[in-house]
C-alpha cells in the first residue's frame, strides 16, 4: 500500500467532517474517492497532502507519516487542485521551465523536461503562447503536466475534469491511464461517477464523514444487486404512482424508474403484472448491470454527487501546517 489512513478524524468547530476514515491504496493503481457534498472528500485529500492536520488518526503516504514527516511526503507527491495553478502571463513552456528550476533540475534539464511534457500532453503547438489564450482543456492539461515535472510517486487529483468538454475530458482520462501504466499511483476525487467507473481500480464512498463502502468497482457494484430494471412511463403521474407501488427510485432519464432485479424474466413479469393490475401503463423496459450511480444512491440515501465538502483546493493560496513555515 502506498497510501494508508487509519481512523482519520477532523472537525471544524462543532461540525465533524471526518469520523474515523480508513483508506488503503495500492501502488500503481487509480483510487477514486467519492461522496456527496459535505462527505469529507476534500478534507481527506488535504490531510493526505499535508495541507491540513488531522485531529486524530494516522496516515502514511509513500511510507512517510503525513504529520511527523510532511516534507518527505511532499517530496513524493504532486497535487492538482480544482483551479489550475498556472501563470496566465507566461507561456506553457515558461510555466513548465519555472517549475523545473524550482525543483532544482537546472536550466538545461528543466527546459528538456518542459519539451517532453509539452509533447506528452499535446501542447507543443501552443508551447510559446501565453496561457491566458489557452482553452480550459489546454490549461488543465498544462496543470497536470506541471504536476509531473518531478516524477512523483503519487498524484492527487481533486475534481480533475470539472468543467471540461467531452473531448478534453477524454484526453485527461488517457493521460491518467498513461501515468498508471508507467507506475504512478493516482488518487482522485470526482463528481462524475462515469469517470470513476472508467478509471478507478478501487473506490471508497464517503458519507457523513465515514467510509460507507469501499473495494474494487465490481465488488461495490455487487453490493447493490446483480442487475437493475429500468422502466419508462409516458406521464409524470404514472411515474409517481409506479415509484410508490414498487418502492423504486427515479433515474437521470425523464419519466423513468430503476429498481434492483435478479435479471430474470420471472422478475420482469412480476413487476409488469403488478403495474398492469394497478392500471399503470409501461412505455419501455430494460435491464442492465449496476453502475456506480446505483452504489452512490444505495449508500447515501439518495443524495447526489456534487462539489467537494470544503472550499476546493486552490494551490495558489493553499498552505501547509503553519509550524512547517517557521
């Protein structure tokens, strides 16, 4: 395990944000931290990256204790927050070269590293343009490239694709896969459950400051049943009546309900017979395997995944423990 946390707790005033969180992340994998607004995702990331001290519990990253050895932890990690930590007045090449110099690479080595990263993230053609002219997707790719100047063992990504268009999001996904293939460990938070489904080897779902469920994506899906039965209706009235009759929940699709199923024709006939007896016509019916959306709903009581619990990580203003700056 390259990231381990045991019993992490954190409160702000009378509000408990984390209440005994345990996490275990294997080296060279993608780990997704999920949860609704206020669940404790960003607070957990801040603790693991030494930006916030836990009230209790322990955490180790790359073999180093985040409280007792914060400098060693920072030497092994990189953090990309929700806001791109780039200088708009500099070019993409200059941004990368400056970070290289700050990492003590030396001028020639920093410039070579900048060229390598510009190629890797498809930014060579824009290398000498000021970043203020970049699109959102280009800025995000540059931000991630800056995180890799020092070849970290663990990269923490806080909502890495929020606000990106589908093409830019796919590009980011490809970059993450390439990093993991090269041996880097990725810990990410995301409000896009499809993103976690596609990228993550393991997930942990936080709810009310605790880990509600964790494990491989297949294992956590299995916790909510083998299949899901989706039903479509023609009116909102019929949808509401069917939801009450079947104890089903609405899906993202309009006028549609989803409920657990064993995937058999017998169960489908049972459901359709119940609706027919109640005089509720069904427009469409389909079955599929559970998704992380189903896991999310099942373990959070119907809450929706939204933005992080605390203020999002802004690397321009984020500061480590005050005593470490003395």
